[in-house]
C-alpha cells in the first residue's frame, strides 16, 4: 500500500513539520488503516514513531500529548507509540507504511 491508497487523507507537509518539531526521524502507520477492516467513522490511527537520539530528553509529560497533536493534523484519534513489545514489533515491521522519513 502507498500513502495515496490510504482510506484517509494525509497532509505530508504538516506531518513532516510535526516530525521535525518533535525530533522524529521516521513515522509509520500500522494496523487497521492498512487493512480492509478499517472503518473511516470509528477506527483510530496506529502510529509508530522512531525518534532521533536524545530527542526525548527533557520532554517529560509532553510526550503524552504527541498523539493528540498528531490527531489534530490527521483529523482522527491517534494511538501514538514509540516502543512496542517484541512480539508486536515483528508484526508491525512487516506491515508498516512509512509516511515520514527524514533521510
């Protein structure tokens, strides 16, 4: 799947600005948004963030607002994470769709 094929619209410029501001080097989607069971009226957006080294130093509780901030950009609730359990990480790595990569 490509970004153009997603069942939602993604403003890649706004996503890139968010990522640069937060020190995110890569942002990926995973979960139902990439499958046929995605419900545009009810499904949230599962997002995996990979941060630059040191980007979270001193962020503290503000990290907990990143999902809400991203949700305002994409227009839906976001399940924002940067650390997955090993069994889930393997699955996510296989299916994820990168929507921002600083490289």
